């Protein structure tokens, strides 16, 4: 008979908040997972995407705000689920406080790190879909693909190459030209 694996120790919100500020972690079902530091390519893509989206939001003068990591999103209290998306757009200001977004952002972009691609493609996809994120993009610099998950109209997943111009589905007129980003960053 195989030995039983010990159940990982879970943490509370209070324990999470007591962690050192420089410690980069996410919490899934009360279990802490360390995060790797982002690469230069990761940061460059994040900056370009954040700039495009922020400029769009400023032009529209709407009620949505953009945030980039590290900024916490608490998807659930019990079990505790806290993530730090690379980029997120939040349109419900009532979800925001000085510490975090409490509830699902409307739009999330994760940029895949080579050390843990399953986090973005499997774990986060599951949690984002089940906790109410409207749209979730996975940008994979190594594979040069963007996977768009639009959960509102039962579109599960559409994959695009980096040469694509991709519509952000939660908006009527926001398109992101990844060919321009790839050329600018020499990817």
C-alpha cells in the first residue's frame, strides 16, 4: 500500500498579509506557491501591452483601470485564492481597495514564464474561468502564440500567432497588433 502524502499546510489571509513584502507568491486553495522573477522579455512585453491598454482606457475615459504585477487579486476567502496577474483590467471600482482587487478582474493577461507554463495554461485558466474573469489571454513568447480565452460567450480558447492583430473581446474597438510588439522588441 502506497504511503499517504502529507496534506500541505494551508494559510489564512492574515498569514498571507504577514509575509515579507518582497516575497513573490500566489495562493491556490490556501497553499502558497512561489513565483519566479520575470525575465527581460517578459517585462518588455508587459510594458508594451500595459501601455496600449492604458492609452485606450484613457482615450475612452471609461470607468476601467489597468494594473500590473505585483498587485494582488483575491478570488476567494475560503479557500484562500490570491493571484498576481501580469496585467489586469478592473471595471468595477467597488472591487478595489488600497491592498488588492477583491473579486475577478474583467480582463487578465499572463505572460508565460519558461519555468512554469502549466501555471498559466492549466491552473490559472481553471481559476480565472471558475471565479468570473471575463477574458483571459496567455502570451507565450517562447512559442510566439497568444491564447485568447473569452468566457462570456462560451468561447473557450482561440490561439493566434504573434503576427496577429487581436481584438480584446470585452471592448468593441480595442485591437492589439502583436506584430508591432514583436518587431519593436525583436522577438
